[in-house]
C-alpha cells in the first residue's frame, strides 16, 4: 500500500460515521426532548439530560442537530404545532377558515412553543432555529394562500394589508387570551376572520 492509500485509510478511519436514525427512533428522541422541556424549561434543559433520557449518546445528538437550539426546534417541529401543508380549498375565505381550524386543533402543541417564548428573546441561536424550522415554512404557505387569492381576483395585486396576514391571525390568538382570558376557539377565529381579516384584505 502506497503513502497516498495509507493517508486515505487513516482519514477514513478518523472520520466520524454519521449514524442514521430510524423515524421511530427519531420520534422517541423528540418525545424525550419535549418531556424534558415541559419539566425543566429551555434554559435548564441540557444535552446530557436529553442523552440520558433518550438513551442516546451525546455525540450522536451533536452530530445530528449541532446543539440544543436546533434539537429543540426540530422536536417542536416534529409535532407540527402549526402545519399548513396541502391547504387549498379554492377560495380565500375557505383557506383562512381551514387555517383557523388547524391552528385551534394544535393548541396543545402551540402552547409548548409558547413555553419557550422567554428563551427566544434571550437566545439568538434558538430564535433562528425556530424561525428556520417552524415559522418560515408556514409564512411561505400563507404567501401561497395570498398568491392564489390574487390570481383568482379576490384581492388586489398590490393589497397593502396582505403583508400583515400572519400578524392579524397570530395576534388574534394571543390577544384573546390576554384581553378576555379565554382560548381562541374556531368560532371566535372565524368571526374574527369574517369581521376583520377578510374585509381588510378584500377592500384594500
């Protein structure tokens, strides 16, 4: 064996092997992360604790997720706190009603995301990981809802209120709990869509 082959062999032996987790194993690991998160909160959660709880090596956790922010964001994304994939009812009103239903049906998981709200303001890496894995994909799907509404002529191409659709919908959910101390149920959100969101989108 020549020098080049020996060098290549040494590099191959030294290179870490990236383990492939099965979907079942990955689901178990995410469940352990979320259980730990519920019990101790984001700040007190450690990779050591997750490794022990999930019976997974810490090296594997870092190799797959690079650190706590991405691991937590991926675990929350796994339970799909707010998933708009495949949403297309054929009308703007229908799409927004379906959006409201999906949001309300996932309240338990949304509350899990809310539980790390304080940490999001203090931890830039966590905020970026959450935005990349959870927020950005759903914002893009909201844009698709609006693009289809424009193509159908339901809203103006330059509708100024369209940029604020996520703010209006998400803001209503959190505002009701603060103002009325009540959960934003489907009936409330549909009344809000009929009286606030749809009128401002269609008339803008």
